[in-house]
C-alpha cells in the first residue's frame, strides 16, 4: 500500500448517503484504501454508525441515537433523504462493517453524547475495543475522537490500536 492513504470520509458521501454500506461499498469500488466513519452507542449498548447525535438530518426519524435501541434504529430509513435510489438503506452497526470489510483500513471516530469534555463514558470505548478484538482488527483499524479522554480510555483497553 502506498502513501498517502486515501480514506473515504464517511464513505463516498458525495455519491451515496454518508456513513452507510452503499457509501462504503462505493468508496471501495472507487479505489479508496479505507474509510472513516463515526460511531455512537445505542441505548442498548451497540456501536452504530451515524455522523450526528440526532437522526433528524439523515433519516426519517427524530431524536438522539443514544436514546434509541438498536431495534428502533434499524427501522429508520437512512437513504431516502439522499435520493430515491437509496430508499430503505439502514444505519449500519460497527459489527456489520467490520464483518463486511475484513482487512480494509477503517478509521473509527468515536462520538460521545453529553458533556463536551467527555469526562464520563457511556461505554462506547469498551464496545469499540471489544469489536476490534472480536474481529482481530487492530492492524487495520485506527481510532480518533475530538476528546483526549475518549482516546485515553480506548488506549487503556486496546493499546496496540493506533489513535
């Protein structure tokens, strides 16, 4: 693999709904070395992929993704806003993305609701770290966040994962 690396930011978001499997698939088809995606923790502890805390902008639902269960999230249409061709596209889980793209580079940006300083955790770091371990992704995953606290917690859980 040559440098610089090309990562599809939220997938090929100019051509498909951002942070969805169609956007990630298209980024791969277009030759990206990997993708960047955004992860939140659902109410029932599942890492799900969405840029904003609220689902209002990119789905047919309303509210905070952190206050929804995975079952509620899976009912949302995350594609129709982008175009009819993408109607029925769902918000993916991080587990689904790791399973679909073994060996492909993925930068996981951890998001966290609430306090801007992220002094407390909802467990998103532990959930992401567990999936990195389960799918043996340490060599193909990096983690980013706007919070040093989040990165410190992730580093304590999975020190070999680049941050």
